[in-house]
C-alpha cells in the first residue's frame, strides 16, 4: 500500500498584514513543531511572503502563495511571476481556487497555463477543482471535475506532475460552514484517483496527494482525514488562528 504524507495547508486569502502574519507563524512554529508526519503549509498574501519566509527559516512549515501569473515577466500590472515566488521562499502555489475562478475570471485554460509555469519554475501547484451546489444537485459532480482536471492538466504527463497536489473543494462547502460528509468526500477522491490513473498512470495516481477543502474545522477534521483517499486539507477560515490551525494539524490525536 502506498503511503502519502498528509498535507495540512492554510489559505489565508486577503487576511493579515506582514506583521500580523509574522505573529501568527511565530506561534504556529511552536505549536506544530512536533507534527513530524504531517506536512504543514501556509499561504499568506503576497505582501507578507518575505517576512513570513524569514520567520519560518529553520522550521519545517512550508510557504505557499495564493496565485501567480503564467508569464515570466512583462507588462502585466499587478501580477506576480513564478520566479518572484521562488525568490520569496515559496515551495507551493495555489492555482485555480474557486474564488479566482468566480471573481477574477480564471478559466480552465488560464489554470492550465499557470500549472505549466509553476512546474517549470520548480513550484508545487496546489490545483483546486470543485463543483457548485447546482452542479451537484444536477448529478454533474464527476463530469464537472473530469473536465476541470483534463483541461487543467492538458499537455502535462506523469513525469511532469510528481509534485502536483490536487485540492478537491466543493464550492458549496467553501466558507459556508457546510462540509461534505466523509463519504461524499471519499467518493469524489476515489473517483479522482481513478481518473488520474486513467489519464496519467497508476503509480502517479497512487502517490498523488488529494486534499479536501471546504469548512474543515477541529470538529470534522478527524473523520475526513480517516477516509482512505483524503491526504490532507486546504483550509481557509480555520487556518487564520494558530491554535485552531494547530488542532487541525494534530488531527491524529
Ligand atoms: C478555501 O478557501 O480553500 C477553503 C477551504 O475555505 P474554508 O476552509 O473557509 O471553507
């Protein structure tokens, strides 16, 4: 049986100034210092990345960004290039979060360009996919996800995707307090792993980490993480407070 190291990742969205972010990770460093078998990542806003990277020096907490542009440089006012994230100390970058798709016009095509660019820069993309409530109610969950995965990964092969992390985030569960049940999440994760085996290869499908995201909190994390195909969580609201986030990291006991 393949063992996949769990990843508990905090997406801070548009929260925390540089100083607030530093304060949070200072506490978090101590709180999760013993979480050896679980990997921890935080994704602060761009403006806090370098301060957080400095604060995290010597700790095992990984740094991620919440977005990036696919071009290396140029006249793209307000955008951030992959190499800028690498030089700021990022190992991960969240790509295609549903808020980016919903409010900033991201499509499967732009997500695909970003995944290519992130991998080329040596960043591990956290590739977000998820269905809306209407799509779930209409029985379209698998077809929506299949399309997002196939389009998002177009032109990539298993040799390119060793560091890719997938985050299944049902849109109806993000920031709503409504979580997928353990069985609903497992059903989708198992489906995604089968899909990866079909379109890429079985070895990659077995080693690829698939995170769940959507109102994960200290009360539901243990049940979700006990499901065989859930390899961690992408957490929004509950990642902002270091004590609460640490409880998620320590879901095993
Ligand atoms: C997210 O934004 O990725 C997320 C899962 O948010 P929340 O945990 O607040 O639902």
